[in-house]
């Protein structure tokens, strides 16, 4: 079968796919339709936390699959309850709402923030401040939250009530707080689709101060940064604060669709029966996979993530053809002298899969990628940048 031809005829044309069909893989190695081997530094956009076909994850998912694949949220389910317990115990949050994706987790966060503010301060307190260059999802409301016009232009009008501040400019946030009746400030600590930009610690401290002084909720979008990606379990732990609401998805499921909106002390009781819901949220199979993922993200692994991150930054910073390296942990952006697409194509040609974020080459390797494979991949990247 000509899969590329079938895809082109029958799948909606929303993706500019690479000319490559991934057929199988193990760990950080994947294979195309011709059997060619690649080192995968994209992990399905930060989803395959422990790489492809990880044995422990497969066993956990398969065990649950043989018991019960779905219950709906009309019934109790052990994998769902235990996952919520683990997330709360490891983050300091109090309750969790499960969905199927990052966009849905962010929709939940927005609904909680507005409901809380309306009940406590009045319905006019509905504005949510986000940051320019942010990305929060592709629903009409999470597009409105996204601070990039390029994602807006074909889908106007978007949901009202979002204003966008300049990242790392606390005065910009302060001005919006004075102008609008604000329910929450929502942000990614590392702006992934916005160019892998890590917010400065000073700016984040400023956000915390503004929130405390004005009784504004802090909503941390950890869809891509969460689940060990930045060298801590969640990125906010690198910055020394705990948000009121945190969303996550991607790497939590290890390859199955799951989203989670974690609720802190202030908002833990904001959602009440009938106020929100999801047919597939907390699905037993997805939750079983997530429980396995979280059980293995320990301090030893996080230390390895930080070590590998330091290696990449050291090797690529100042390398020929590299303008700058940004990001945190194993969420890294490389600004190249050549067009990033050229570098990505050259890497693919030489057996390394990397992806793009705006004008940068983006790296999102498996957290447990063997050092030998990482070193080989970095050498290919350096050569592609230098040519």
C-alpha cells in the first residue's frame, strides 16, 4: 500500500508531514517503511516520555486493557483515582479533572478560573491575561488564549475576554491588571510553539507578586513542559512557586491521549456536579499508562534529564552555524544560521529526527534516551548546522 498517497487523498490536509512513514520503533530508535533507522528527538512532540514501545508501559497498558477498556465517569475507576492521588501528592495540588488533551485541560483551567472569579469577585472579573508568543491549544477558546495572531486569522471571531502581555515585561502585565477586571494570568514557563523561550525567574516572581496583591489566579500551562520534561516533575518547581491551577497532557500518558487540570487549594471545590464533564476523561487505559509513567519519573531520572540537558547546551552553544540555544531540561530550541527547515532535512537524511518551533530547530528527546544515542544525534545536528 502507498500510505502517503492514501493519506493525501483521505486525511484532512492540516499537516505538512515530513516525507517519512514511521512503521515501528524501540526506545529512541524508530524505523521507516524502508527499514531505515532514525534516532528520534521529537517523541511525538514530547509525548513518548520513555520512547517507543517501552516494555513497562506496554505491560501496564495491556494489563488494564484485558480488564476493562472504558467505564465512563458515572462509575469509579481505580486507575483514574490513583492517578489523581499521585498527581496531588507530588505537586501539592488538591484535586484533578481529567480530559483527553492539552487543549481540553486548558479549557478546564479557563472555566475554573472564570467560575471562581465570578463567585468570589463578581461576573465582571472574567478577563484572562496570557502572554504574546504563547500557545494554549486549537479550540476556539484556547486559540483566543494563544498570543499569536498567525493562529487566529482564519477563525475569527474568537472567544472574548483574553488580553496578551509581553513575556518577561512585568510592566506590561501590571498595565493590563489596572485596565481590566482580571480573573487569572495564564502562561507557559517555557513557550514551546513560541520558540522554546523560558520565562525569566524575575518575571515569574513578578507574576506571583501581582497575583497575591490583586487576588488573581495563576494558571500554569504545563502541557508540554510537564512530566519531567524540564528537569523537574513540573516546570513550576524550577521556579519555586505553586500555581493555583496547572494543566498538563502530552508526556503524562506516554503515548495515549490524556489531559489533566490540577486544582490548588483556592479552587479545589470550584467544579461541582454537572458543571463540567468528559466522556473519555480519566479513561482506565490512558490512566494506567500515566500511572506507570509517573511512577518512573523519580529524582534519579530527573537528574539524568538535567545532565543530558547540560550536555546538549554545552555541545551546541557556540557551535558553527548555531546562533543560540534556549529552553530548559530536554525542551530545547536551536536558532541556526541556516533556515531551520534545511537543518531538519539534513538531520533526517542522516538518521536523526528533529522538529521545528517557529524559526528554531526543536529537540524533545525521550527522558531516558541512552547517552550514546544522544551523543550520536548531537554530532549529526552539529554537522547539519555547520554545512
